[in-house]
């Protein structure tokens, strides 16, 4: 585990051929003081860590646009914590997280037109934490979750918005 939470990180680069962190399975980058200049570069860099199973991005202050290509690098990720993160959740839904079992989007904002196919990429998801999340979508969120996440065992919507 490498925990770099509560640091003022303005750049994080892990070279693709760097072998020193190849066994790293947990990375923490959260914290209220974390100021990451370009989220796209950070995700691209840490996406090259082949053993990464757990990623904490709580309370991050990403700037720049996070593109889908960077999110597709996380095919082995099993746990993603986005508590109060400003990582754009709509972009998260475009990625393929087939190994993801635990997703925490507590106090995140989920907006836009969502459909069942957006969540099919989370087919192995077992725990979905959305307490305090602002869910403002065009259709029945609970119906979408029920139809597209057959492995879901736990769903938390405590203090979430009323538009679910």
C-alpha cells in the first residue's frame, strides 16, 4: 500500500516501464489538500500499475479533462473510492470496470441521461455506496441499477437526492 493522501500533489508520473511499483495493490491519493493539476495525466500514469486493486480518490481536486482512455487502463481494479471527488462520474460510466466489486460515490454528483447500458460495465459490482450523492437523472435510477447489476449485494442511498 502507498498512501499519499493529504498532500499537495501537482504532478504524479509513473513511467510505464517502472518496475518498482509493479506489485502495488492499493494507492491512496485522497485528501482535502490534494490539488492535482491534470487528472488525465495522473490516471494515465497510475493506470500503468498492473497489480493495482484498490484506488482511493476521495476529496480530490482534479483539474483538466479526464478522458475515457485513461479510465480504461483500470481493468484489474476491484475497489474505487470517490468520496467527495470531483472526478466526472459520467466519464466513469464510460469506462470498463469489469473487475470492480466495490464502488463508493458518496457525496458525488451524478447528472445527465443514464440508461441501463451505462451500468452494464459494472456487472461484477457487489457494493455500491452512494450516500449523500446528488442523483439527478432522466429515468428511474433504482430500476437501472436493478436491471444492470446482477451481482449487487449492497446498495446505500442514505441522504441521497430525491430524484432517484
